[in-house]
C-alpha cells in the first residue's frame, strides 16, 4: 500500500502550488481550498501561514 504524502502541486497551481497540493491530498477541489485560504488571509494571519506552508511543503 502506497502512503499518501503532501506535496505542492506542479500542475494545479496559481502561485506556489500549496492549495493545489492540499486539494490533491484531501481529494477536494482546489478552488474550495483557495476560497478558504482567501478568507483566512482576510481575517487573520493567512499570508504568513501560506508562506510557511510554501517553505515547509516540498515540491514533487
């Protein structure tokens, strides 16, 4: 059985592929992830969280 790993997406990306990678990992449309992340950016420290995720989550 192959283990599931979180990667930044190279195919489904707008900026750095973080939302696309999370969407692939969770089997959710990446548009939903992007919308939730946009709400987080507008209401809290979402930009710092996005940059941290882009640094921490490896590229495939």
